[in-house]
C-alpha cells in the first residue's frame, strides 16, 4: 500500500523550516526541495526576523554571519540627485548557510525529496502531489499540503482563480569581486537605489566579505535591459561594478496597490506560507520575517485530520494589517515627488 504522509511541504526556505520547527512530533512529513541557484536576496536579517527567530527559541549562529556589519544604508535617488544615509540594524548573513542551518534544526522530522513540484490533485480525502526529479515524474500521497515555494508558487496556482498576478516583478542580481568594484566601501557598503527611468520599485547593492552584489526588482517587460541601464546610470555617481561572476533571477512580489494575500483554501487542507502567500513587505521587499512568522504559526496549530484554515487566518491578522500599512510607506518611497520631499528634508538620516 502506498505510504500516506500527514503533510507534504513544498520548498525548504525559512517559511518551511519554521513550520517544521513548530509542528508536532510524530507526524509523517515529506519535503520536496527544488535544487536551484542562490536565492536573489539581500541576506539581511531585520529586527523583526531576529524577533521571530527568538520566538522559535533560536539565534542565528556566528557561522552564518558575514562582514561587514550593517550600520547605515546609503539611499540614492537618481532622478533628483539626492544621497542620504539612514541608520539600520541588520544582521548580515550568507543566505545559503542561513537556510541550511534553519533546515538542519528540524533534521530527522521529515523525508526529503529533491525535485520540482509540478502540481497536485484531490484524490478522495487525500492529495496527490506530483514532482520531477532526475529519474522522471514521481508522486506522493498526503492528507495536507503546505506551500512554501515562493512567489511563483505551484501550489498557489493550483488553488487560485487569478489568471495573471499583477504584483509579480523580476528580481535580477549579479555578484562581483569586491576588489574590482568602486564606490562600495565603508559607509557605502549597503545601498538602496531609486531610478524611476527603469523601474517604479528599487535596486540594491550589498557587501558580503570579499563579494559585492547588485540587484533590483523590475517590471517583466525588458527586465534585463532595465537592469543593465540602471548599472550604467550609477556610473555617473562613481559607483562602478567589475565583471559579473554570476547572474541570478527569480520572481518577486511587489505590491503597489492591494496586498494580494492568499493563505490557502477554506475548508480544505492546503495552506500557503511566506512569499507564496504574498507575505512580503511592499516597502522593502523583505520577506524572511513574515516567512518565519507564517510558518511557525501554522506549525503550532497544524492538524492533519482537519482544516485549520480559519484559525491560521486569524493568527496572521496582525501581520497582514502590518504589511498593508507598509503599502503606504512603499507608495511614498516609490513616488518621485513624495520621495523628493522626504530626502530633501533629511528626516531620519544621519
């Protein structure tokens, strides 16, 4: 008889790891983890992310941290020529090492399958989850599904009536040798760049040991051309990158109007966590803290024999309100005129 898992978790990022850390022991759990390139992410743990880790009884180990320390963020408005420095207190981490450490905390709780989830279907009272690995298509039978598979979630597409997500952008990022770059040392190690000529979102650069990354979120149309144009525009400010070591890209949620949350299916046992649920800050594109919060809260109340959708929705009410409020901040930052007045005033800068 085919094994029936209590839950199949799609993805092995912070949201999935938080779920595995908090879910009850003794359950039959499978994780389908897509082997992919490095996550397009700044790898900066905000105070909210640190607080969520603390709620889980965890502290990021020194082995996942990198230098330099984040003390200020240089903010550049290429449209109006303003540069300001804003104090920030983030922990600078190697994202791959951080994800691996977080997943290791729950090691032994689950069977891990390396592959790409392709979809699922209802089979009686259970669900059949399909995935592709190096040997071809396979499937797992389970009582519940947890989708922690990011912005381009297969699970979300399987339960959604939305034909096309309007809040989906392309995040593109390149890595460089720090020795070949100019304008990224000292207080300029971390930057946030606004350039409305190429995107109504923003770009970033950050330093991790001897490497520098530059990336940004761009509308899908001509996204690579927009990315290269923004790099060129930065040269006028003495910010120069060398030859790229790697280039990576992924979908990212950037909500300019309504925050399109989707936590799962009512009266069903299919749930979404992290960015798959739309839980990402519209003002900073920071999603680790929300990923940890959603995964942890779902894990604490999870029961394979019944739907906990209503309770899960209630648990995340304050988080959703917080993210909706940040939409106002995003509107101010991404509006050229309003941003001009904020940066000109120097409020909050050092």
